[in-house]
């Protein structure tokens, strides 16, 4: 092993040597060892000829490997024959490195033969070799340090309802003070569409996940986004303030900065930001433009095939009115009442975000959206029948507005173990939502066991 393991570097906040540097180190060490017997038994001319021959072999092997990677790797079918200049450059680099290794071996052999006055030449070769390798590593380490202290590692996902498909164009995090901008690369920028009958489709969330090793700037204070809402036929494009101070940043894995993954939930004219299922903040009244029919046709033709466009047309006809009446959920200060030492409580809110309520989190109020669905199960009683309750979005919103006096008061949601009623209460008012007398109609469904 020429290098310590990766943990040695990471614990000291240093980068592991780059792939190019590792290859170069091994090339020089192996080349030096190979040339020692050659330099001992053969003269300079013979070794130059051997070096040319080895350079041809290495150049050929390099392009064979490149062709293999192009044919069977991620870029399958995209490999093209190398240009003559490219072949000459690779050959020249190989020949130079081989001759450089031979020079070091030559001076080493001379010393072995008793010509100790040649020691200065070998030392000079070693100084140049170590100096070049060290400078390469120092340059990468300095770059790593700059990135280490100016970037925060995280993951980004953009979410939308299946009946509200969007085309992502750009998500860019900005530190305006330092003019530092980072564009988030996504694995996919369009929704998956299938030709099945959309009327029978059970709608859920469409996820657009960022690629591995996503980073955002330290001190991020702004967010630029651009995306196309297909059903609305609107381009949303805006630069908005971003509350970077809300992010929980820590150091780990070699002193890198990390923050938990961020989720951006997109609805008509609103974006909500979550981290670890906790609501951070939101944007609304977003700037947008309406493209012409020609621009729309060009965009859809570029992003989707014929089958997908057919599904989109069906989806747009079916859900145009639903999207136009799309509600903007408001967050409330909420607290749930249930014996959480004995029961599990899972919430799916009006934004379709799912999260567990723990004993600790239930002790205080949190800014969250009203529940769309509540699931209760026992931690220890196998005879307890687990249940889930579905709420009507409009009715629970109206109840919350009424009881909180338009968000002036925090709300406690008391959950009965006999799922026939749910109680919303504040310090001043109480509303009981039951299946019989209240318009909401709480629906219970057993979850089943196992």
C-alpha cells in the first residue's frame, strides 16, 4: 500500500489522493522497479527501444479500455474512434513517463555499480518526483479545503402530486454576498407517465431526486427556480429569499459539512420546504409567465414521446378544474394528544407528507399542516385493532380556522382510541368532529395485522 486508508485522510480533514495522482504514483514506482534490471543489463539505446515498445502497448491498452467502457458503460454506444492527435498525445505522455522512470533507475544502477558520485543525480530525480507529486496533492488539498468550508453536503428532492406534473428546468442555491451559485443536478426532470387509464390511477407524489453528492453554498440566502406547470401551462421562475439559518449544519465524515435532506413540495403558485419531515418555510405568489401555444408544443415535444403526450392530454382534461381549485394549506401550531408510550401515531398531512409523532415531539407545539390522515396502532397490545382516519381537506381547514380564530391560537388534536371522533381544541374553544353529527364525516379503516 502506497497510501494510508481513506479514514486517515478524512479524520484530518484532508482529501484522499485523486485517481490521477494514485495512478501516477503507482506508475512511477512500478516503472522504477521494472527498469532497474533493464538498466543494469542493457544500454541506453536498448532501453529507449523498449520504452517505445511499452509506450505503444500502453497507448493501445488505454484506447481499448476506453472503447470497452464506451460500449458497455453508462455511455453505451457513444464511443467513437480516437483522433490521430489524441493517439499521439497519449503515446507521448506514456513514453515521457517511461523514460523518466528509466532515468531514475539508471542513476540507481550507477550507484549500485559503485559510482557514488552519481548520488546527487538520483537525489535530484527523487526531489523532482516527490515535488511534482506533492504539488499535485497540495493543489487538490487546497481546493478540497475551499470546498470543505464553502459547501454543505445534502440531498434535494422536489415533490408534486401526480395530477400536477411539472418539468424542472433549474434549481439554484445562491450565496448572494459572495456571489456563489450552485445548480442542483437532478436524476430526472420530467414525471414518469404511463398510458393506463388515469381515472383508475391512485394518485400519490412524484419525486425528482438530486444526484449523489449534492452540495449547496455555505451561507445560502437565496433560491432561484424555474419549472413548467403542464396542467396550468405556466412557467414559474423566481428568485426568493432562502432562510439558510434554518438549516441544521454539522461536521462529519472527514470534517465535511452536512445538513439533512431538503424537500420542496410544489403546488400551484406555492412551494413548501421541509427537512426531516419538519416544515421550514414556504413561498407563494410566485412570478410566472404563460408560454404561447407554439412554445408549449415545442417544450412538450422535446420532453415527452407520443405516448407520454397522450397521457398528459388526458391528465390535463381530467384535472384542469381540480388544479384550478387547488387549496393552499396553511400551517398551524399543532400538538397531538395520545398516550404515545403505548401507541404509534403516524400523520399524513394536507401536503401528503408522512411523519411519526414521538413522545418527545408531542410535548410541545410544532408548525405543521393539518392532517389528511391519521394512523394509530398499539406498541404492545396485540388485541388492539389499529385504525386510520381520513379527513376532508376543506372541512378540517374550516374547522381549524374557526377554532383558532384565523390562526391566533394553537390547536390541540385529541385522538380517541375509539375512532368515532376527533377533538380539536384551543384554550378558548373545542370542536368535536364525529361521524354522526359533524359534516366532516371521519372515516375509519382497519389497517390489518402483520
